[in-house]
C-alpha cells in the first residue's frame, strides 16, 4: 500500500497495519450487506449477529487506524508528503502520473509515485472518517441515544461514506490487478510481510 523502502524500520509495521486495515475494512463492507440496523425490530438472528460483529470489527478497525496515524506521525517526514502531496511539486507529480496512467504507462516500481500516495492518503482519510463516525454511533447506542440528532447525523455520514468506501475498495483492487497485468509484482508485494 504505502510504498516505503524495505530497508526502513517502518516497512514491516506499516505492512501489518495495511493488512489489518484491508481485512477489517473488507469484513465491514461485506458484513454491511447482511446486517440489519439496530432499529430494525424484525431482524433475523443472522442479521443481528452480523450487526454485533460489524460493531466489534469496526472498533478494531478504528484502533488500527489510530495506530496507523501514530506510526505515520513517528515515521519519516516523507511519508506524510507521499500521502498528502499538496505542494506544487506533489500536485504536478500526481497530474503527470494521471496522464501516464491514461496512456496505460505506470511509474517505475522503484519510484514512490505521487498518484499512488495521493490515492492511499484519500483512502486513509475516508477510513478515518468512517472509523470515527462508526465509533461515535457505537458509543451513542451504548448510551441509549439512538434517537438523538447526533446519532442520526453520524449514521447518515457513515452510510454515505460506506458507498464511497465500496467505490474505493473496488477501484483499488482493479488498479492493483492492472499493475499486475502490466508487469509489476504488486499483488505479492502488498501482502509480503516477512521483510
């Protein structure tokens, strides 16, 4: 996911965090297809069980996201610049790589691409917003505040972001497959945890 050199001390923890995010977010997306909302009085056992699982996997995902941000804050400064290329140079790299991608030309594997970092940064922000709103909903439910305006606002934002996360998840997978088809060893590299 985030392309850090395998020689940096941050490589292995970041890869484990990415695997954790991939597994928890994937689980959350698919659980959401089965579960019923907490206000559904006619939910089946399976719908209720997937709702409870969704809540606890969501809390785990939120914890992983928080740990991810702590690692990013402690890692080298280039990591943030890679994920959030808001400088003129960074934006230029993103647009340059977008042009190359439209011609089916990918950056060299050894390069830390601006576009890849930008897309990962957006995904991390999206996951953070989902984790935050989901955690707010969980604790409001526990406090019996499901009928409050705050809960309904958080639920609306969470549901809207879930649609964006589906688009991100599908798009990210398709681009990884495209990388693989064009000769980059992307899929194996994403899940190589030993180095």
